[in-house]
C-alpha cells in the first residue's frame, strides 16, 4: 500500500463523511484514544461537506510540525495499515518516498503501531530507515536527517520520541522488514555495503518502464522544442543474476504484469513481481471512474501515449505521464492552471539569508520561487503533482486538473478485458497473473 501523504488522504476522506465508516472503525482501535479523538473532532464531517466546498486545510510539513499534524500523520498511517491487515494473515507492506521525508518518523510510527510487516522505500537512497525502525520498536527517540540546500546548512535532523508525545508507553511493536526500491546493481551494492548485516530483507527492482517516479537515465537528449528526453540504454539495464547472488528475496517491477513475466522472474531467482498499473485500472481502484474508463478504452485499443516527463515533477525525478484530455498532460490545461503550492509535500528545504530553513517548490508561482533564491529555469514545465494526483484519486480540490501516471506497458488490458468498454476486478487481475500460459 502507498503511505505517501496519508495524512492528507485521511483528512479529506473524513471531511467527505467517511462514507463506509472504515476510518472511524480503524481509529477506534488506536492505542491512544485521546489522540484519535482529537483528529476526528478536527476533520470528521457527518454526512460530508457539500460538493464544491473547499476542504479544511491540513498544516504543511516543516522541520517543526504542529502536534495536530503529527497526530494526524500517525493516526492516518495506523488506520490504513490496520484496514489493510484486517481479515487475513498475509504480510502488508507500506511504501514511502525518500524524497517526501519530512513525515517519515511520524508516518512509520503510525504504521508500526498497526503492525505493518514491511517498509518499502524508493525515490532516493533510504539508508536511514533501518535505524528509525530499530529506535521506534525499542521505544527510543527516532531521528531522520533531511537535506537542506545551502552553504552553511546542508541538512537538518528531525527527532521524535513517541512515548513523550503520547505521554505513555508504546504497546509491544514488532520490527518490520525493509525492502529498498532500487533501479540498479550499484544501489543494491550500496545498501549491502553501508548497512549492518540483516538491515535489508530484500529488494524491489523498479526499472524505467514502471509508473510514477523513475530513476534518472544515464543519457538525455533535447527534442525540437529544447525539452529534455530520457534515453534509457544498456547502462540502465539491471543484471538480475548479480541481484540473485546477493541471496535476498527480490521482486522485478516495471512492465511485468503478465504470467509470462512472473515465470521469467521466478526463473531468474526472484520471489515474485511487483505490479501497479493493472490494479490501478481495476474496478476496486479509487481512481476517478471517468478517467479510469477513458484509460482502459484507449489502452485496450493501443492508442494511449505514456511519456516519461523530465520536467513535470518538482522532485527532479522523471515522472510517467499518460497523455489524456482534461489532464495537465495537455499544454492548454497546464497553461490555464494558476500556479499554487498549497499541499507542500514535494518542497525542497533551503538555507535562508538569516540562517534559518525555508521551503520552496519548483511548481509554486515563479516569482515566489525566485524570491526564495530559486533559479527561474527550474520552474519551466513543472506541474503540481500533489494537487493533480489528489484529483485523480477522488480527493482533489475543486477546479484543479488531474494527472495520470501509469507504467509503459498496458498490454494486459487486451488479455484481461473482452472489449474496450469492459472492466475487470482486482481478483480478475490476480487470476490472470497466476494463469498457466503453457
């Protein structure tokens, strides 16, 4: 499951009235009831806010977040993990982005309170996670060092003691496993060499064909408009036999959603595969219904274009974007949007002239970004991924446009759907992936 900005996701579902009651049910099991009740008093709206009514704001993360934001983040991660684990004994993994690092010590605390089994993390080299997990599970103060752009300040260490925050002892916590998401043999070697033995429990090998953020390519060229285009080549190919020699479980990801790819992965020594797009387009996905219908139709007919956009994400990582009418993939929609950064999940920290830490985002208004010491060139082509993905997921601000991210390979649609107008369930997807093609 995704753990990125769950505090915002939960706050908005609660304001929609928590229609199925699942979040309130999960929070009724939170081990520190006054904290959960504070979150519910702040954000739950009986019956939901009227359509078009602005959502109540969620504080933006800083190096010194408010107690309300800490409580909301812990409770959100607890609730979603608790629900994911309900009714079965299978392992649940929660996935974070190293780039979105300000919430980590609080988010992981919430996930561990719910008994999360595995933590996966990509979009950066997440070498700090094993110690964070050790400290939280042992009741110690957990710390996370976040990067700062500056001459005198290059990092800031955030610290959090859960027992001090809750004013009480934590219940017994198990230590979840850690699976870094990597895109190269070099990164696998770095994790194995720099972390104590036993810190890493396996790898997700996410290649450039996967949706969402990708690892930067070794080579770039410029198109006729002067825009950077990624060129992935032999140097970006993973040597899976070397990965297997490390002796840890691993899961290839990116264009792997087929029974043939599953069999190939197993033949290479993998434990299985990681797939995303096939479930993102299933009936159970919370992707906006009309967007999902269009994507399935175009994908089935082989008419959907998915580009690796080097500029759209303020993270600086390449980002997979589906070209679809009405989304910010269209230049007219992108240009019509008023630039605003009101979610703050992808900000970069920088050293201000007075020696304090500031926050800026290459997708915010250009004049504001420049006033904060940013380079105007860094703002060109940037989009607000925070707002756009929220719209796609059904919890966005009124008037914002969506963005759709998918992996390059949608060939599974023609094999799992009868016609371009059809749909399929998550169970259908699993049956397809496990089917015998011999």
